């Protein structure tokens, strides 16, 4: 019997991780990002950074004509790493501020950027140093975290897996202490997702999209399976008989479940959707779950998208976009004790 604990934590995880974001600002159907007040501050800062960098490159090209090829190379490298990011950031700010509000914001921002650049004319040596900085930024180096987070989140909003595939990754390891239940694992994740510890009784770690401001989460969860170590045949039989549907908590529906291996360990994958209500707020969550069994424990990688019930279709679309990323993250799992 697969324990109910494999599924029972799903609703709690979605609510604890994502509910604080749900109540801050209604989602706009047109927005690619979650436009909370904290997010808007970072988006505006990132937009100002990109705009200022573009103006500085133009200034160098104007005042240091021999450096024009290097300027073009730096601009091309950054644009190739983050294609169309300035326009995409601008689109989000226009949604948030409205047309007139955005134009005022842009005028004020440009006044400050131009004033700062006029006070800091660049020598040839300084210009070369700046161009080298732009090349490093194109590789994700030398950038403040919140700026890099939103360069990546904006660039890869339509295809979250591409951030991972193209090498913008972070690496996580647990030594087995605390909620890891004695299991030592390593995991790779997209770089723009912000990680937090699960607390005394929560998952091992949770990463939230858009630098911690998004409406999607990746969860590493390790739980006591009460000594259960089912074989691949046990899991396949349990799922084929439909018994897995008896384990989900109320309000949760299993859309699909199938046996699979995770890090050579027997396990299963499941696609679930749930509806909840808390403090009068109705929410919907879609979750892609990968679960494996190891020495009487369950090791789970879960990807969840959540939103207001009125945005149910958008939440499902968000999870569907995440599924390739979730497979990549789950596929990066390494259980160190398997190689001791």
C-alpha cells in the first residue's frame, strides 16, 4: 500500500507556499509575470538597469568610435542571452501602471539615468571595462540577484524549461539532516527560482518562480513511508487497479498516474488538481508529482502552479508549461547513498 502521506501534503504545500502571493494583487490575464508590489519593484529596477545599459553602450559608441565593434559585440551577446527582454519588461510595466502611468515612470527613470551618466564620463579604459562587464552579464555573472532573476524570469516566461536547459542553474544538496530524514540528495533547479527551507514539519526545500514572487513552486519532499519499499511491480499493480485514487485528500483529483523510475528507484508520477478555500479565498492548484521509494522513505519532486479559482484555465496552462521543467529537475536528482 502506498501511504496517504505521499499525497496528503500537496494541498498544504500549495497553500503555505503560494497563498500569501494570491492575496496581494489580482492576476492580469495579459501579464506574463505575477505583478505583486514586490515584483513590480524588481521589474522596474531591472527595466531601468537594461535601459541604462543600452544608453551607456550608445554613449560609448558615440564618444569612442574605435570601440564600435566591441560595443556591437557586447550588445549582441546580451541580446542573445536575454532576447527582447527590455520590450518584455516594458510590457509588464504597462500592464501594471497603465499607459499614462508607465510614460511618467519612464520619463522619470530616463531623467535619472541620463543625469547619472552625464556625471560619469568614461575614459577609454573605463569603457573597455564596462564592455567586459556587459559580456559577463550575458553569461549571468556580475549581476545583482533580483536583476538576474527578472532577466531570466522574463526571458523564459513562456518556456521555463529553457532556462534550465540553457545552463542557468543552481545546485542544491542536503546532508540528510532535518526534514531530509537521513537521505542525502542533490538536485539542480532553474537559477531564477528562490529557495526557502520547509520549516520544522514541511518539505525539505521549496523554490518559487520569479525570484520568489511567482505563482509556481518546485518542492523537494522526503517523508517516512513507515518502512515501505514497494517493487516496480507492486506500484504498477496498485496504479492499474485504480487504488491510488483512494489516497488523495478531499478536493483533490488525480488526472493521471503511472509507474516510473526516479534515480533508478521504483516510483510513480501523478498529475493532480485541487480546489481549496481559505479565509474566503477560493484557489485552484495543479501539481505534477514524481515520487520514489528509498529505504523506507519517499523522495518526491513536485511542481505546483496555483491561482485564484477564477483563473483556473490560466493555472492549468502554467503547470502544463512547467511540466518539461519538472521532468528536467526530477531527472537531475541524485541520491548520494546509492553510490556510497
